[in-house]
């Protein structure tokens, strides 16, 4: 219902939330953030529904090589379903990341993809690349997944999560802190990925008190002034997640159904552009 009448305006607004359609746009933005004192970033190609796995893998590989060439404090985020859970494609990306000295991070999607994603990560470990995964707070299985990730030595990004647990509802904020509790005390680096200042502060303080290395990770384009203040007060590193590609709009519309504030932010920014 939203997409049809608002699509031209939404396309205009998307420029405020995605680095751009091309890899070079994400690199430029990462370099701009670095020049402003925020050198860490995550680069991710957001594929379209009709992109074939080989093309998606090639974009991830190009991202790894671009990070290496630009000498950025960055890593690549990938989506296992977009690669059709192809272990051969993941092996290519892991080998390239090992050679580049960067990390391959697996984003979280629906709960039904989690087991297959962890299976891919397990197989990719033989390539000795740095690996990471995202764990959402709103799944009942997430504390157990956090323990698995810690045992595998993965970097972990903790999010509230877009997709609910198919079995029973879990409060995303309480679940977020539950995942943090499961990771606190370990050596696994943890990214606290939320724009909510109170939640970010609680999570970071738990991790710092336990001696667990952590950072704040923010999605480019969403309001961040208040949560950046938390990062300064708690002296934690900030990393920006910088998506590029043409597939931001379907994501934004799906998120707006769950949080109407996102649609307001999008329309506000369209008026400014």
C-alpha cells in the first residue's frame, strides 16, 4: 500500500540511508568517515531479489579487495541465503578475506536460515579467515547461538532483530541483553548494534565490566546523535554499517511496518534532499 504512491519519494530518500548503488560509493563514504575520526566500517552489498549467487559472491569479493586496496579498518558483511548457502562461494570469499587480512561477517536473516548459516561458517573455518556472525535478541535460540559463536571464536554483532521467533515472542530488548550476558566474559569481540542510547549503554557496560572487547555499530542514515554520546562517555569504538546497492527500499518498507518512525525519517529526509 505504501510502495506504489510513495515510491518516487522513497527512491529520493534512499540516498540518505545507503552509500549509493556502487561499491565506489561505499568506499568514498568509508573514507569520509575515516577523515572525520570514525575509521571503522562494515561494507555490505545489498543484493536484489533476482541477483544470482555468482554475481552476489563477485560483489563480496570485490568489496574485500577494495577494503584491502584502500587500507580501511573495514570488513565485509555477507548474506548466506543470497549465496544460496553455497560452500564453494563462501570458500572463495573466505580465502580472499584471509589474504586481505579482513573479516567475513554473516548477517542474520530469518530464524529458518540460522542452522544452515552456522553450518557454512563451520566449514569456512578451515580457510583460517576472520569470521563473524550476527545474533538477534528476539529469538529463543540466541543465547545458545551466542555460546556457539564464542566457542568458534567468531566476532559477534548483537541486534534486536528484524524477524521474530517463529515459535514464541521474545522481547527484543530483553533478548538483546540476554545475548550480551551470554557473551560477557569471553574473548570474542562484540559489536553492540543499536541506536537506542539506554540499551546501548546497558550492553556496553555489561561487556566492559566483564572485560570483553566491544564496539558500537550503527546503521548509516539512522538518527545517532544520542547514542554517539553514549559511545563517547563509555570510550568505545564506533563502526558504521554502510550498505550499497539497489535493494535498500524493500528493506526500509519492511522495517517501517514494524516501526513507523522509520517511514517518518525516510519522508523527512526526502523533503531535505
